[in-house]
């Protein structure tokens, strides 16, 4: 994974574009069978990346990509202050904390 991220980072096409890293990954996958075999594309975006319903005030956001309780990530892409902070606070209260690490006493 680290090697792939290094390749994406070194890719210098269209770096002024806000989604340059997505373009870089797609191009690398198109050009390399080795890379393509190492990347899994998840067809159901909501499995790991859903959006708050409030995002519809700013961007077209389809029903299938809206966050529901239990989704792993609520992605606030494109939402800026002061709306961003308010939405993060609102959604944080609805998401149960995941326990990946519990320090020992």
C-alpha cells in the first residue's frame, strides 16, 4: 500500500485539480496490470464512505450514498465552515465510538 501511495504522490498530472490523487490512481491502474491486480474496487460506496443528507444543500447527492446509523464513515467532502463544524458535532453524537485500542492501566 505504501508503494502505491508513493506512486500516486509522485504522479504529477493535473495536480491543480482538487481530485488529482483520484486521477493519478485511476491512470496508474489503467497503465499497470500489476497495480490493477492489487486494488479492489468496492461497487457499494456506502460500505466505507457515505455522505450526510445536509450535503444536498451544496452538491447533488444521491439517496444511495447517504449516511445511515451503522455506516463506517460519514464523509463531509466539499462542506466548509461554519457548516462543517456544526455537522461534525451533530453526526459525532450519532456514531458510537469504535474501540480499536484500549490502553492498559
